[in-house]
C-alpha cells in the first residue's frame, strides 16, 4: 500500500500504555472466570511511558462504570501501543467477556472499532504456544510474557516467565514491591484493598520497564 509505520521515530517517541486488571474469584473456586456471575474486574491499573498512572477502583465504581471509563481513558490518551504481561491470554479476553456481559462496547480502536481476535500459534525453540491474538485498529498490542519467551529461546537463562521473577532477574524490582499470591487476591480485596491497588500499580510499572 505504500503506508509505513514508525517512520523516523525513536523508541521513546511511541506513546505506550500499560494495562493490568485484577479479578475477583468466587469463594470455592481457584481461578476467576469472566463468565461466572459473581466473578468480576475489581481493579484496572494503567500507566504510560510519560509518567502518568491511574487506577479504576471497584470499591468506588461499579464494574460497568469501570469498563466505560477504561474505554474513554484509552481513547482520550490515544496510545500507539498497549502493553501487558499475558495480556492476550488474560486481560483482554477477560475485559471483552465482561464488556459483553454488561453491555459495554469495548471500542478502543482509532476508528471506533472493537478488538478483533484470531487463533494464533508461535514457536519459541522447542515450545509452541497457541493463543488468541487480538488486533486493535490503529494500535499495537505487546505481550511481555511472549517477549520473555522469545528472549529466552536464545539466552536459555530464565527459570520463569512470570512478571515478578522477570523484574528481579533484570534488576528493576523495587525493594518495597508488593507481592500477593494469585489465590489471595480476593482476600486482599475484601480485607486490605489498598495493598492490592499498590500491587496492581507495581505490575504496570514492571511491565513498562520490561
């Protein structure tokens, strides 16, 4: 077509937005399920490479209002790139399912469209991964979980592809970083929500650096 991307741009010229959600799990279940009526998004943490941070707090907003504000925030900040750790397997599909359930159009494309999904497979050394790849019109989606595996296919030094391990491995984990086990997220939401919010903000900060 003759159209090009990122022409004469440096990496820091890109407007990059980081996204992380925390989801509530109904007691008695191990993992949160977007199709389960009592499971839901409780925190949406956002940041960008220009120093901005923002949290949508489920104690202050109903889930539907959080999703509407998320759409408005992405369109207002208009990032070139949306980044997340395991964003293809968790964050985006969970958001999409909750939007469908609550009647919210996740119209975050630059043309007003919703994300498109397609089956995808990628191979890192001897390991193949099947996943749903999402495309957002006018924006790029970067999954740092996949990038870590691409890096490790030649380095062969990583013991885990988890965000917290990677932050320690590459040396940018903060000394006061909040660590919460996934199965304890719902408990912290019910009992110490401020710590869970700090945990989510640490996640987007580490995603930005990764």
